[in-house]
């Protein structure tokens, strides 16, 4: 079982979520144990205004700017996930696509979405507050 998150993480994520327009969302946070160079990941629950953000070990070694960018990035996924959902609604049940074509289209959509969210987060994260200094 992973260690609990430091006390500052959940309020900080909530602050950023509110600032990116997720005030009416439930954002749940947990600490993950996998250490693959991934700072965090989010699972958006389709149609529920609910997201689970898993904070991974590399996040805690990042600079405050890196932590801020990560939290903004994961929160933005809550908005971008609606595009993936629309893609799923239109394409997943299509009998015109083979599984291979669907998989290629889905992977391309996922990659494009990730790059778009990353670019937007990089452009706007500097306008959000840094996480609190855990040493104060």
C-alpha cells in the first residue's frame, strides 16, 4: 500500500481544479507507488464530473514549477476527456471499422489529446500559484 499524500497536495489540487473551471467536480487524489517517470495520471469518470488523480513518486522530486504544471495538466484532462468521450460515442460502436482501424484511430486521438493538454498546460501554468513550500 502506498504512503498517504502529504497534507498540502489535496488542497493544492482542489485550488488548481477550481481555477481551471472544475469547481463543480469531485477530484479524488491518491498516491501511487509505480515509479516509471510518470508524475501523475488522471482517470476521468465519463459523464460524472468525477476524476481520480494518482500522484506518482517522481512528482515529489520535481521542482515546484514542475509540480504546478503537472497538476494543471491533469486537471485540464477533465475538460479534454469530453472530446475522447465523443470520439468513443461515435466510433466505438461503428460496424464500419475493424478493431485494428479503431485501435489506430483511438491511439492517435489519445496521443493528440495528450499533446494538446500538455501544450495548454505549459502555456498557462505560470499563471497559477506554486504549491506551498512543504518546509514552511
